[in-house]
C-alpha cells in the first residue's frame, strides 16, 4: 500500500465531484449519517477559516473513492453544488462578522459577491479553504477493509456497515439483491422503515443465510454473518432466486394493499419472517393480503390473542430462533386456505401460545414440512 499527502481546496474538490472524479457512493461506505446540524456546523467552520480534518481518498484507477471523510465531503457538495444547505451563523461562539450570512445558500452568496466586497471575500474564502488529503493507492482488499474499520472506530458502525467493507462476491450478491428490493418498491412509505445504515441489506442477508444453511434451531449471530463476507462464501443461485421471487410477490400484493390502506407498516422482524415464509409456501394472493393486514403494526386484529403473540415475538431479535419458530408457525397457520381467515383468528382465542408452540415444534419452515 502506498500513500501520499497533499492539499486540495474546496473548489478543486467540488470540481472533481462535478466531473465524477470523486465518488460519493463507494460500495464499502455506510451512506449518509450526519444530520443537518452537523453539516451546517462544517460550513460554519469553513466560513470562520478554522482547520478541516484530513480526508482519506482511495485512488481507484485515477478516480477517487472516499475511505474516510464522506460526511464532510457530502456536506460541502450539498452547500456548493446542490444549494440545499444554508449557513447557520448563530453557532457558539458568536461571530458578529458573519452574522448577516445566516440562512443564505452558497448561490445567494455568489450572487451578492458581484456587487459587494464582503460577500466576494466570503465566496473566495470558502472555495480556497484547504483540506488535507491522504491519497491511498495499491491497497489490497483486506487493507481497505481494515483501514475503513479503523478510521471509523470512533463512531460505532452497525454490523452491516462493517461487513460491507469486505469486497467480494458475497457483498456484491447482497448489494444487487438490495437494489432489486428497492426497485421492487422498498421504501419508508411501503414498509414503515427506511434503508438508513443498510437495514435492508441486513434483513436480506439474514434471509439468504437462513435459507442457504437451513437455520431453524439456533440463533444467527453477527459473527456467523460476517464470516461469510470475510470468506467470500457465495450464496447459491437457487437461494437468490427464491428470495427474489418472494420479494416480487410481497411487493406485488403489498402495492394493492397500500392502495386501500396507506397506513400499513411493518417491523424489520416481520419483513424477515414474511420473506422466509414466501420462499417456502405457495399461497393465494388474496390470502396473502389478509396475512399482511394481520402482521401490520396497525392491524385491526390488535388485541386478538394470535396477533398479540405474533407482536410479542417480533419485539425480540429477528434471528432469535425461538421467536422465528413462533412467527413462522403463525404465518403457516394463517395460510390455510381451507379455513376462513376470521375463523382461524377466533379458533386461537384460547390457549393461543400452547397451540402455536405445539404447531411450531414439528414444523420446518424452510422446507414447509412437518416431522
């Protein structure tokens, strides 16, 4: 691995971003984390002329990926290029010299600079702000992963973000599956939670792992999931196809459901269980609509015994296997087309847990078989 220390100014960085010479979406990155206040504090730092911490660039065939400093570079882009970030000149300690910049965009500063020396000086100062850059080249994949984790150790990374630093076919498979998941309709509006900090990828990885290794009798740990990234243990094509088919069916039915009830929302554990369920069980779409209504967080069945048990076992970790067994058993019970859906709910109003536990004891939810 080679490294070189240099200085870029804000203008050269933004020009490189415009030319796609600096990438803000490297595969190993964790996405946007800073809130608006942190971003505006960085802009305030630049305007005050205070020093900016170094960023680490990975030279990838003369195109730069950001190994450390993505949040800073993103804030600069939003201020200079996008024009979506405004100055907050009221941070402590107060500086009367810049108070009239409050709530201005960079475009507004640039416009006023044509006729006002004060704004011209601010405009020039921002663009000329130096940012130290460490340029890394000829690094191995393991070195990149290790550097990324060490640079980000002061801020706790999620296990998904740490795993994503391991370049290989496994990561590519899950990344592609995540893209398919989003293209199929996954969003805050359709699920009730967004993909912040790679939540979708975490769910999809656990689904694939459960199916591939047929895990029905033990907890899936973070170490188990991380090991397949480190070892680049590629999932079978059959596993990926099963999950894709389940995703397509889920969003096809969920789309119809949302047209009549836009308030449908799910937990992460519920989506994990529903996708596992759909990889194994053939089900009528109308019955699936009823099931999705049932598992929704704002279900009309709240207070019913079977729904209460399901909700209780979604509050635990999604890959805690006793919880999975209960959830999958309930989904299987509800999928019986030979019985009226409402009658099934009524049937389980007494001795609910005992009935579900007996059912789950002999049910293999991966193969959809009973022992």
